[in-house]
């Protein structure tokens, strides 16, 4: 590259291209006369839930204590049972000494709750996290089996990896749920996590194998020549070095897993994708919801990339 | 101490079989320094690697302190504890500091405590002349320093025999001396050593006996004086003419 070459014209070009693409999309959407309803989206992240507080028995309001925004109401039943209820002062529906019947509304209390998008995101995250842990264990075992001297172990690992990598994940999820799930009476979460873990595990196995084989044989020889056993050599010498090498492809695989987890929505696990679909059925805000869902996936995956980037730098001390 | 009887190592390639080591028999006494020389591909490194089981030989026997490596019941890890090896490419563990390189096998194999292992390691680093590098990673060391660490690492296991596989071949010329000095010091202390090398000066100065190998066979054996002044075999004469 020419040392004096300027970068700002290219930055401007990039901005212009992006603006053109955005404008083009905007223009195209205009053509079909779509009603944007962005204001309907935030409530699916968090919403203020109003709960009616009811009296659990026939009784009397014995005391009403107002303290700013909340009011504490003391209720006493005919058999002298005492219950206190907290409601919002503005939503208070009773006064002291009033007689009430069972299930009459004393007032309303409100509370911020997580909306379907946040719940879906949470499901996606824990589903992916558990699947990742199993995938890592499975991949490590299968990867070690692939470099093993034992023919049977090698064969098993090879069949596993080939079968999983040769079939689509969607089909595997269907098999896990409709076939294995039915035969072994497994819940949909177990099937979903199992399918994801098996799928990612096969790819992790190949990454692990490549990582181990990338360590020069001299390392094994040096360790063995000192009298270390093969398991000791693996644990102390080969795997720590291999891990450093495979961290980038491994993290890529786990980021993939988070994205692939959207497929479990087909077996009715309410993850982020399924939540998005459910919201659309009640709002018809198709464009907004899918864009928001995509942005949420993007946020998670880019945060993860940053974490991995940080770890890579930490591990680079001995280079 | 070490006795090799008719050792044969075959490598099987695509339809061809190479006799890398072809019927080598020799004996090494305690405290003896044996230098093995020969052209590339003569099987000298392969023979050396057979002695600590890095290569499994096809026929024959290698008996170290009365233990036969060809015996299936022999625990090779036990043998390797007593046979230290130094490699051409050093093979230090890059993810561990110099000190950890020296203590790891002591702790895992000799089951020494961290304190004892570190004392031993620091004493050996002192001996090879780089005590100040204990906390460094190998990549921060020069080739000569790395090879000296590798020698110290092997010595930390207190082996009865040290094998050197072309220890100076991967070094810059100016660093060869520092490694050879450590090896000479070791020889002077009475360590049993088998050294595969192209350093004829070292062979002449330190060796008790020189083996010349070619095409997997020992062609000629003798003291350095005999070897470098009046070699018997034509093949030896030819080789010495090339290298001296």
C-alpha cells in the first residue's frame, strides 16, 4: 500500500453506500405503504402489569394506611383472620370500615415485568449455554477419540461426526423431538438442547482434532521423553496449547450455536425467534419485530466476540 | 549400562520398506561418552530415538540397566525417567515459563513437592548459566539459551543416561559454543552420554568412542584418535574428507 494513501475518501464512500442502501430500502417500503408501529415494540421488552388485589374472604376493612404512592389495607374476616394488602394509592377502591365479600377488589398494584422478547432472549441464552457446555464436552471426547490410536474409538468418532455434519440441523431437531423424544419420553427442552449439543459437538470435535494435530509432535516427544504418560502429556502440554490455537474457531462455533438455536422454535420452545412470531400474531408489526429480534441476536453475538477477543489477548502472554 | 543387540527399525512406506536401522549392536559403559556421526539419513537419530522408546524398533533388543525395551512387560515411562533426551529443535513447552518447564515432569513423574522441584530447577539453571531467566517464557530466549534450558530440563529428572539428538544443528553458529560447553561439563562430571552430532571438534575432544553409521549400519567404531587420524574403512574416509 502507498504510505501516503488517504483513508478518509474511502470512509466517505462507505457512508455513501450505506446511506444509499438505507434510502433504497426506505423507498421500497414506502411503495408498499407499510404502517410502521415502532411504539408497539417497547412493551414487549418490559411492561407495567396491573394486578387486582382481592379480599380472600368475607370481612371488613379495618385499617387504611396511606404512605405516599402505596397504601396498606388491613382486612379482618368474620373469624378474626387478618390479611394486609398493598395497593397503589390512586387505585384504592375501598375505605375504612367497608364490608366486603370474598373476591371483591380492594385495589390495584402494578409491577414492571419482563416482556416476551426478554423472556425469549433469556430462553435462547440459557438453552445455548447448556448446549455449549455439552457440545464442548462431547467435542473434546470425540476430538480426542479421532486422534486416538484405537481403531474402535476412531471409528465411532468418525461415524458420529460424519452423520451429524452430513444432515441438516432442522432434520436433526425433528428426529430428536418426534422420534427420540417420543421413544424415550423426553421433554422438548431436552430434545432441543440435545440436538443442538450433538450438532455443535461434531464441529467442535473437528476443531479439537485440528488443534491437537497443529501442535508439533516434538512437544509430545519431549514430554514423553521425560517419563510423562500420554494422559499427563495431553492435560499439561498438548491441550493447553491446542486450546489457545482453537479459541477463535471454537468461539465462532458457539456464536453459530446461538444463531442455530433459533431453529428449536419449530418444536415449540419459546425462544427469541418463537417469541417474535408470537408477538407478530398479535400486533402484525412484522417488519419491526423481525428487525428487533435480529438486532437482539446481533447484540448477543457481538458481545460474545468481544469477550473472546479479550481472552485471546490474555492468553497471548507466552507468545 | 546400555546394550543394543542387532537392533532393526523398519519404516513401511507405499510399497517400500526402508531399513532405517539395520542390525546395530553396541554397548555403552557407565560414564562413557559415545558420539555417533554419519551422513544424513544414516539412521543415527532413529537409533538414538529407539533407545528411549520414541521409535519402536522392529527387531532386536535394547537393554538399559538390565531392562529390555523389547519386553512387552517393560514400563517405558519408568525407563524414560532414567534416560534424558535433548532434541535438535529444543522442544521446550512454550506455554510454560522456564522454571515450569523444569519442574513439571519432576512433579508429575518423580512426585516431588513444588519446593523441592523448584530448588532443583534453580540449581540446574545456575549450572547451565542462565539463573536469571527462570521466570521468562521460552520464546524470549535465544536458541542457545533454549537448548541449555532443555538440557537442564532433562537433567532435572536425574537421568542415568543423556541422549543428545543433534543438539547444536538448529543453532546460530555463535551459540553452538555455549551449548557444547555445558555438554563438556556434563561429560567431565561422569554422565553417560550418547551424542548424535555433526560437531567433529566436540567428538574429537570429548568422546571416549566414536561410532560411524551409514545406511543403518555401524561402519566403524574407534577412539577419536584412531578415527580422525587413521580410519580403516573407505566410506569413513570419504565422509571425513567431506566434513573436515
